[in-house]
C-alpha cells in the first residue's frame, strides 16, 4: 500500500526564505505569514492540490489543522521550509527526508542561479549599491531593451521586480534596490520583450540520480503570475529549445546536488525578441527570437510541476508520473530512459500578491 501524505502547500516559501535572509525571521522568532498572505494561498491551494495530491489518500495541513490530526502520515511540503516542517509536526506527520533550510536558502536565491553563469546578455547579480547605481546609470544594449529590470534575491509570480528607466534612477528605485540588497543582492538585467515562456521539471535523488520531465509551455498573466502549463507537442517548440532546456536542467541538477539539495525542482525559460536596426536612424524592425534557457531556478515544487501527468489518469501523485512518463522530445529520438543514475554530469509564478506588493514592491 502506498504511503499516505500530509501536505503543506506553503506557496509563500520565497517570502519565508527572504525573511530568513534579511534576518527578519530571526528577530521575530520565526516566520509567520500575515493574514492576507494566508488568504491568498488558500485561493490557489485547490488548483495546486488537484495536481499534486492523491484525492483519495492525501490530506492538506495548515494552521487550522487540529494537533496530531495527521498522525501516522508522511509529511510533504511544497517547499520544506522551517515553518512548513513545524506545521507538519504539529499535525503529527513525520516529514519525509528533505534538505536543510540553509540549503533551500542558498539554492532558491537568484545569487545561486547567477553563480552558474549568465544566460541572458548583460544580466548580472550585484550585492553592492555602488555597482547597482553604476549599471542602472547606463542604458542596456538597444537591441535588447530600453530599460532595466531589477529582481529581488527571492521572488515569484513576477513580484519582487521593478522596471528602472536607464540613466533616470529615482529615489524610489534606489529604495527598492537597497531593500533587495538587505536580502543578499539583486539581479539586474535588460527588460527584454518576452515572446513565450517554458519550463522543465525534474526530480533529484539524495545520491544525485536525476529524472527529467518534458518541456512544458507556461502561460502567465501580464504581471508574470502563473496561469497554466501545457505539454508541448513535438515540433511546436522553437528549434533546439527542448535540447537546450534539457541540457541546462542537467547543469542545474549537478549544481543543486553539489550544494546538498535533493527533491523536486524546475527551471524556467523563455524566448525573447532581439531588435534589429539597419542604422541608428531606422525605426525598429522585426527582430530575431533568442532563447533564455535559465531565467529562474525553483528548488521546490511549482504550480506546473505535475501538469503533464494529468493525461488520462486519476493517479496524480507526482512521483508516479516521474517514474512512468518521460517525453522523448527532451532526450532526442527514441524511448526516453526512466531516470539517469548517478550524479548529473555538469555541462556547459505560486501566488501571494498582497505580501509581495507590500514587502517587495511592484512593477
């Protein structure tokens, strides 16, 4: 008989990690979400639960759950942060093996993603205000963008980001940058025009065994919040994109494993437009489409993690999908392997609007 799971769907995991990074969680004796955040998570929990939980055997755990009400169940979290583990143990569930919170803090930061090397021209992670001011005081390459996009070290659903006009930095912009620096730094990159968004997900074992799923297309709203994911039909992806995303996911998996992380993860990607100019006086013309193969690393479950599994089956456990279904488009022609054993060889947006508006600013 399969183990029953008690789940905590802590969609505010990035808020908690940001609070830990800034020292706020320590000062407060532990992170606790505001009521507006709890209400926001509850609005999205049913959709996420439908994709991750077994509808017959699994149960949800939150602040309202009775003590020991999930006794005897295995505890599992959207992201096993300190607060999520406290909720599981309060409910009597024993958390499954998980990475330490220090590992989660490191690998979910934009600093970690940036440390693997930039995959977008002119993008840089900075931890110094002077360096940030200097970069924002210069324009990005005109073929890429007319402004900069500044991203906090931890963020989701397009929140924790701000567009800054080149060479016209305001005091509000600087306040946003300083707040980001208090969490370890900010990512500054050209505010490119996104054409389409994609993701690839995987499961990473404690010993480094890697299983990759198919490339999926993501649909997000105007602010970058996730709406839906769909599996890409063969031939419907940009040329070389599936192979590029799979290669990048393997690089990410190797880095995650080396950092001590294991469990679910996702790598977000997108295509963007590169403007072409015949000369400086010409108007903008149709541009080429380029691929950003690693815009974000999510070392946790995501809203679209199990979306491809929901095809003709009532068993929605994500581990069943990852064991039984892999898309050949990710691995080339022919049957895809169930999993790759051993460590991956290094090669070359969840939903809490109110809190991010208050603590991370907005575009």
